[in-house]
C-alpha cells in the first residue's frame, strides 16, 4: 500500500487509520509490517540524460557485446577517454577525478553535454557501429 500525505500547519499527518487497518486485515495476526516515512523530493528530468541512457548507450553496448549490467562501466570508460583522465600513482581511476556529465549538481551546460554525446556517436561510428538516433537527437539536445 502506497499513499502520499501532506502535513498540516502543525506538522502532523492526517492519517486515516481505518483504511490502513482495512488493508492490513488481509494478513495473519501478528504480521510484521515495515513502514517508511520519507520526504518527497522533486525529480528533475533531463532529456539529454534520458536520450543518452535509453538510445545511445544501449545500442552502442549491444553492438560491442556488453550486458545491461555493464552499461555504467562502459559509460565510465567513455568519460575517462573523453576527458583524458589519468590514473593515480597506483594505476586506479578515482571517481573524484572523473567529471560528471549528466549529474544534477553538475556544472556542465547543455553544449558540453551535447559535445560529449556527439563524441560518443563519432566513437561508435569509428568502431563501425551505426546508432539510429533519427530526429530524437536534435530534440533531446535542444533546450
């Protein structure tokens, strides 16, 4: 059972326990129930991020033989190559050294994201991979 509540002026939840009890009546007595209260946060959608993860990365990885679980690793490798990141003295690429491309708190603007996506598309074509973007690329990069 999921529901949303809004606190009143006294910061209390107007919860109608009769509905909750009715829902819980289908279970055996003494059933343990876990309840989580969390503050709702606004999700920011980014059409470039959505396009990159839904169209470009799956087609690129599929052609190279990567599994869906390896998309994040492949994306990380692309960022390391694009930003020309050097490993530390132990040969490890640290996350703090690899810039974020699509993060909400990133200072990257639309142009830099578009440049990265175009570079990935060129990289795919260098490997003989055609990624069908249609007119979607134009609509995702125009904001």
